[in-house]
C-alpha cells in the first residue's frame, strides 16, 4: 500500500492506500467473475483504520466491513496521552506510530494539516457508514489506540443508523 509521505509498510489510511484498495478491487472485477454483492473488507490496527475510511468513502462497493483497533479520528488520537501505567513496549510502539502518523499527515494538527487529518479519518465520513454494515471490535486494554476510537465511531454512525451495533469489546485484550 502506498503512503504519501511514508513507505507502504506504514501507509496508515493514506488516500493513496485507499486508492490501492479500490484499484485492486477494480482489477479483480475486470479480470475475474466477482460477485459484486459479496465483497467484504476487513482489517486490524492500520488495516482497521484503512478499512473503515475506505468503506466510508466507497460504501456502495462493499457488502460488509469488519474493522478492529483502528484510529478513526486522527486529531483526537494525536491529542490523547498515554496513562502513566503504560508498558514500555506499548509506549515505544505508540511513539513509533505517532512519528509515522506525523510524517504521513504533514506534522501536528494545524490549519495547514487539517485537511489531511480530516480526509484520513473515518469519523469524518460516519454518515456514509449507514449504508454498509460495519462491525467494530477493540481490546479494552489497548494502549496504542484507545478503545474510545471505536466507541466514538460507533456513536457517530448511530446518529444516522440506529441499528449500528456498539463495538465488540475484547475484555482484557491489548493492542499487541
């Protein structure tokens, strides 16, 4: 997957990575007998954030989506501070992701980077997710991506679709 400012290993939910998913889907449909009513998208962590934002931007392309432990609102994620009780591994991973995210989005949130933060965040397009079934899941002890990310996306979708289920909580599960 392509990123704009980072390599493909850490594309996060770059618009280029969103296009990679749609381009792959277009290729498969053009070259293979694909049942368009049975196309599903699933991902965890970076894949969860990419799945949710891509489905939100192209809701008619997917029969259903499963997204787990993703960042769905980049501004609040960047502003979130880890609890003092965090593990050293989680803190190191969180710092690495924060650095990659900063590179991909062009730096801290500011008027100059606001568009990047908005266009990468599934929460921005929550109203579109009323048109595609979405299952969210998250570990309750996630120190990399706070569980509130999944809760906030579900709540935002519920404003448009009262049948959107709450996230499935994995009690005691971390991100790693």
